C-alpha cells in the first residue's frame, strides 16, 4: 500500500487545534500541523484537509443549551470555516499554497467546493481545505471528511485523534485495552468502537476507502504513514 499513496485526505478535529487551552486555536499546534502537512506534500503526496469545529461550536451542545439544532449546526459549520482560514494562513506563512473551499457559497472567504476543481488544485500542488462540513445539519466533519475523500478519489483517509489508534476498549478506562493494528470495516462498525461516526465509517466501507486512525501529535507520524509504516490502526475491507 505504501507506494500506492498519491493523494490523502487528513481529518483533524477542531479540538486538536486547541492544544492545552479550553477552546480556540493554539498557534503553536497550528504551526506544527501545517509544517507536517507541507513536509508530506513536499515528498510528492497531494494533501486535502478537513478540519472540525469542536474547539469553537458544536450544534449538539448549542441545541442542549436551548438553541434550534439546525442553527446550532450552522454555527458549527461556520466554526470549521474559521479553523480552515487559520490553517490556510499558517500554511501560507510557511510558504505553502492553499485554497479553502466551502460547501456553501461564501466568497470571498473561500471558493465554492467543486470536486473537479479541487482535484485540479491538488494536482497543481496546492493544499485544499474542504471547509463548512457537508453543508447540512445533523452531520459531522467525520462524515464530511469521508465524503470529500471519496469525491476527491484519495487513496487513504487519515483521521488524526488524541489516541494512537483504535483500541479494544477505552484505554483511559480499561488498562487491558489493546490497540488494533488492522481492523475490518464490518468489525469496526459492528463493535461501534466509537472512533469515527458510523455514517462516515459506512461511507468508507461502501467506497472501499481505507481509513487510518493515528495520533497526530506523535512526531513524524504523518510522514511515517505515507511512507507506508504501520502507524496507528488501519481500517480496511
Ligand atoms: N456540522 C454540521 N454538518 C456537517 C459538519 C459539521 O452540522 O456536515 C456542525 C455540527 O454542529 C458539528 C460542528 O459542525 O458539531 C463541528 O463539527 P464536528 O463536531 O464534527 O467537529 P470536530 O469534532 O471534528 O472538531
């Protein structure tokens, strides 16, 4: 699989950008992630990004606090656009070329998402950030990531988390939990291992898109993955 990887989609949660803060964006984290993305891109891999918005707003939490869910989810989707702009800025500061595409029209903040144009931009050496989720409430950015990864014909969907893969149980609660190196989609779905939402997992399975779950903060992990090293957990058919 190693040599076959030409194009990847990396999904980062909004929370990953917070660092040790309670919300918002830690510039040091942003810089670190952007550097790793550019390093991987520099090795000839095309990189698309989907970033969540959980560091700013989540529709479900706003809804629990009394807001209409659709409006809350719209705020969540706007949060993903803010994170995308922060990442675009950092990638450009570091010398990269990046286009933000939004699922709903938001010019001049970003271009309206088009799979064909995104593929052309990736071929031309730009990082493409697909922002604004799917554009629909009641979905998550995991699902947006799986959708965009399939549309963009990526070889791999990478989900960066705070843990270094998928475990048999929550490793924080169960000291006997062990990490899977590889897992079939049907097993991951049946066991509801909770690392990615089911809609996203089913989307990957039905389109035979391999998914790798890994710890973004393990130094050099992204580069190791595209070199074909077995970092984290691979979910495949
Ligand atoms: N969201 C949505 N539709 C989408 C993607 C995201 O409504 O297609 C909203 C939803 O409210 C979600 C918020 O955007 O809670 C932020 O996304 P998510 O929670 O997936 O971010 P992450 O957990 O990855 O930071």
